[in-house]
C-alpha cells in the first residue's frame, strides 16, 4: 500500500486539518516510511515465538497494610479552631 495525494487529502478532511502542499508532501513521505518499516517487519518469521503477555516476569509484591503513626482523637482536636469532644466544627458552606 502506498500513500498518495488523494489519501492525504481524505485524511486531511477527516482530521479537519488544513495542510500546505509542503506539509502534505512531508506527511506522505513519513507515512510511506512507516508502512515500509511495517512491511519489513512482516518478513520476519515469528512462528516459533511465544506471544508476549507481559514485558518482564516481575511479580507485583504487595506489602501488608499496617496501621502506623495514628493520632489520637484528643491530639487531633487539640489544634482545631472549633470542635466538640468528638468532631471538628466548620462553618456551613452551602446556603439553601
């Protein structure tokens, strides 16, 4: 398959682009180079190669959840500007 001016014009329309003649020629050359590279890759014999599912064989090792550095209620409320014995108090944000 070769990329020609007609296909570039169609792609330009579909992508809502306005390309100059120089940009269209450069794009045509780039796309043809990409297609040539893909055709070259198609020549490789991959019948003996197992399909790749993961890039590497590392396994994600998850750590156990451990509660650390907890602050007690009294300590947390100590610096609050307004609170009762169990909760932070804040001004009403939503007016109905």
